């Protein structure tokens, strides 16, 4: 990803997607039971910081990592405004380091799919393993091939003043890649400004992810299909998977 990505998306992320992040039920099931024993956590690819602030508000020592300068700025501003001690680190998920190991790393909303190459999964998992204490957990969700064939092979339009956004996604059948051209029309008084952003994702099979987790030193792998968690028309069974893996001791 170029550092320009998630610039306009960052600025209007909460405004446009606040009702489209149906994660509370999944969180309760996938990592809720771990939380009583979590004293430190990192939200990787933290976006606008909602989960990081949520952790910090529970008294968890919290790090938040994202590559987008705008996402980092927004998370820092929110944490400051809420008087919550979140340490925001601008870094690539393929090369991030934390000042100390944590009990839990989360990476939500198919953020892990945003790496340029399928082989990058190994790099992300290696960094996550190093950043976790032995026995710590990594929780993430993936868009699977089915999501590329359905959601990422479509055009979506969101109109929420002062922004209208068109997302034109494409997926070449038989590949593990998808791309999205995002056109923004932003009203500034009487003027409409047009902005553009390009986002790409890659996906893996369940077996590829399991093998990469094992190679990076993770065990006790559990998965949940996202469809029962998400009360929407978009998330078909098989389209998104939640993963929880434990760093070997
Ligand atoms: C779909 S958003 C999800 C944000 C947040 N996790 C959430 O659930 O709202 C993907 C996030 O991944 C970040 N991102 C994309 N590529 C990245 C990379 N290579 N390293 C770190 N962050 C990255 C983007 O800046 C963006 O904030």
C-alpha cells in the first residue's frame, strides 16, 4: 500500500462506515472470554481507533498500529480527547515492532487482506508472534475468495452528506486478488470536489492460513464463520472468517 492509501477513506471512515462495522457480537465470542486475563493489547491496522480506545477504556495497556498517517492522527486525536492512554505507532503490519510484548493482538475488518502479496502473510504473522508474549493470542478476520467473488465484484454507493462515495470493485475470476476504485464527491459549500483512492486486497485459503500460522509459531487455532455474527445481506456463509490463534509457549 502506498502511504497515500486510506487518506480520504480515513477522513470519512467513521462518517461513512459507523453503522457498517457489525463487530460487537463477534468480539464477544471470539476474544471476549480472553479479556479478563488481558492486561496489554495492540490493535493492528487500527483505523480510526475505535477498538483501541475500547481496550484502553477497560484499563488495558493499549498500542494501536496503522500505516496510514491520517488513521494514526485520527486515533491519536480521539484518544487525547477521551483522555485515554493509547500509544499510536505508524508502521507497516509486515514490519511492525512494539516496545513490549502484549497479551492480545487484534486486526479487524479484513485489514490483514490489505497486504500487496499473498506471501506477506508470513511477514505479518512473524511480527505478530514477536509482539506477543508466549501464550498470547492473535485475533483477525479475513475476506475469503467468496467475498472477492461477491462483495468485491460489485459497485457500491454511499451518499451521506457532505460525501457521496462510489466503490467500484473488481476481482478477476480464479485469482486471489481484488481491487477497489473509490471515488469521493465531497461537498465544500457550493463546490463538489472529486477525490480518488485505490485499495487492493489478497486472500488465502483456510489451509494456507493454517499452514502460515503453524510456521510462524501459532497453535490452538480456532475459526468462526462471520455470517451468524453479521446481520446483513452481504456476508454470506464462507465469505468472512474470524481467526484466533495462540502463540506457542
Ligand atoms: C478496512 S480498514 C480497517 C480498520 C480497522 N481495523 C477497523 O476495523 O475499522 C483497513 C486498515 O488497514 C490499514 N492498513 C492497510 N495496509 C496496511 C499495512 N500494510 N500496514 C498497516 N496498516 C495497514 C489501513 O490504513 C486501514 O486503517
